[in-house]
C-alpha cells in the first residue's frame, strides 16, 4: 500500500475524530440575542453569566427596553430591564442560564421564561442577601406557570 495514502487516511481519521469530539461543544453553544440598556450594570452582569454558561451573546443596546419587549411580544406584566431571544423563545429578566438550557432541551409549547422584578441573588443581581424568586414559563397572552423556584418561601 502506498505510504502517502496511509498517511492521508490517518490524517483524515484524526481530523474526523477531532470534528466528532468538537461537534457537541460547538452545537451546544446557543446564540442569544439580548436587548438591553447600554448603561445598565445588571444587564451586563447577566450577559456575562450567560457567556460563562456556554451561550454566545449578541447584545443590542437600545434606549428604551419597553419598546423591544413590546415588539418581541413579552407580556407587559412580566417586563423587567432586558429581554433575550434564543431558540425561538423569549427570555425576560434575570433568568438563570441553567433554566434557559432546560427550556431549550425540553422545548415546551410556550413563549418563554421570565423572572419578574429584579430579585437580589439572581444572575446579574448578585448580593449578600438573596431574595426568593420564581422563574415563570409564559404564553404570549400573559398566562404563566412556575417553572423553577429559588430560595425559601
């Protein structure tokens, strides 16, 4: 057998194996678009939290986040300071990355997830005091249910 052919086959196998091993890591990196105020520290901290948890963040600095929320279809009652869009879902407020990852795995029939208000201790709102809070799964018509609870009630 030609030694050049053997070497080329080995290189091809090695490259294929590397692609197979890298594939899940590349595929797992979801892109989330975030609409936030450019001067908001908690918005920046939340996007850092997402990046630290394998999301690629494309931030859009907007002057009035309520306009973005209305355009995207987030119910007014659930609005906070930033809105994300990933995998066909909306993410409103300080939703933990692990809940977004769960949403993308489970793919429920919903518009998205929200953490109303700005609870201390949620991602981007780190503090010594941690408020209990709920992550809500919501529909565009405003109906929602508790998706995940954090902290004692």
